[in-house]
C-alpha cells in the first residue's frame, strides 16, 4: 500500500480489515518505525476524531506531526493552465512539490462544498494532490469518500458480528444542515468489498449514486428495512436530486428504541458527531447496543495500522 485514498485500489479489503484487527489486538509498541519521519496534516475542514486519532496514531509510531489548518491559509488553485489573477495565491502543483520535500506522508481532509455535484464527485482536490505529490497520501475525508472511517466501521462490525453475513442497514436520518455524501458512500463501498449486502433506506430525493449502491438493496420503508437487522448505521446526507439541499427534516426518520427493537438485537452505529434527539434519541445512543464509541476508538487503530503499513512499504 503506497496511498490510502480509494479502497478499490486494494487487493483484498477483507484481509485488510482482519489484519487491522490483529494489529490492534497485539497492542505492540511500534515507536521505532516512524522515527525521524514527518507527517503533515492538511485540514481544509474542521475535525475532532479524525484530527486527534490520526495525530496520536502517527506519534505512537514515532513520527513528528505537523497540523496545518488550510481554512486559515490562502486559497489553493487546482485548475490546469489557469491565469492566477483572482483570489488563489498558490497552485496545487507548487504546494504539492514543496510539501513532498518536507513530509514523508501527507494526510488530507477536504469536504464536498455541496454546490457543484460534478465537481464534488470528481474529488478534484485530493486527486490533484495525489497526482502532484511524490509522497504517500492518506484520505482523511474527501468530497465523496471517508476510508479511514469505513475501515474503523468494518473493524467494528467484524468484532461484534456473530455471522459472516450479518444484515446491515444504512438509514438516512434528519439533520438541520446539509451534509456531504462521503460517509454513506464510503460505508457502502467498503461493505460491498467486504461482501456485505446492505439494505439502504432514505426518503425520496436522497438516492445515492449507482456506483456506491452496487450490490446493495433499497427499501424506502425504514421500519421494514430495520427488521431483523444486526447492525443499523444511521447517517444524514444531503439531497441528491436537488444536490446539497435539505429537503426533509421529518423526525419520523430519527432512530429510536422502538425501531431498534425491531432488529435482531441490532447494534446502533454512527460516525459522530451526532445530533442527539435529532438523528437518534439519547436512549438509543446511550444504550448497550450502541457501538458509536467503539467505532470512534477504532478510528485510532485504523489510522495507526494504515500509517504503519505505508511506512513499511517505504
């Protein structure tokens, strides 16, 4: 593994998940592997778990870590051949060249802007950095994917599943803000690569792209979708038909205890941050069936495993 951007570049995602869990269980000290090496974190958007888990993971491997809040930096130009006489101060080519001289690994977090669907789905910023950087890139959430979250999610399902083929549900939930598709897309992509069949449920207008829905089932009736589920992943994403908009805030889609009881001793999952009593009730979030904090804990182990693997590959 030389980069961690798109899971379809990996040979065997199931093996990757298994190895990450084994690495976690070893609890070994790997502080020598990253000694003398530097990781630069470029964050174009805010974070709590991603920032802290990635930095701690790199430091536990012996790396030096530099965090750069790109929201307070100058604007970066990504277009080829542009005349830079507007508000962009540096081209991605030049920034990538310099960063590659300083860093051994670069972590990038850059959300969808939810204004231009075609631009967002081109994943232009992280792909431009991948193109021009000469050191490995780790995707810390791009416009359409969040692979470290998904690795942590797959680890969590594997650790708590009594079956090789659990019933997994991805349910849309209401939210006051329009949110990117990255977590939902990525969860479906990783689940498909792990040979899980996911039942997806959402209101009209929130259909996800066919590439990410491949191999999965759409069930518009949320309660029917949840029946006999082993895992229920609850997440908001913005409208697709009217891209980037909030079309529905119906609280009937909020996850509650009565719905959870329709599942097969189903586990509640969420990537966090979670809007309590909007996305899910306190009763669900704080219940013994909630794996939300387990997922967050696995974010550290997932990041550490990926960084270690990239370092080992030189």
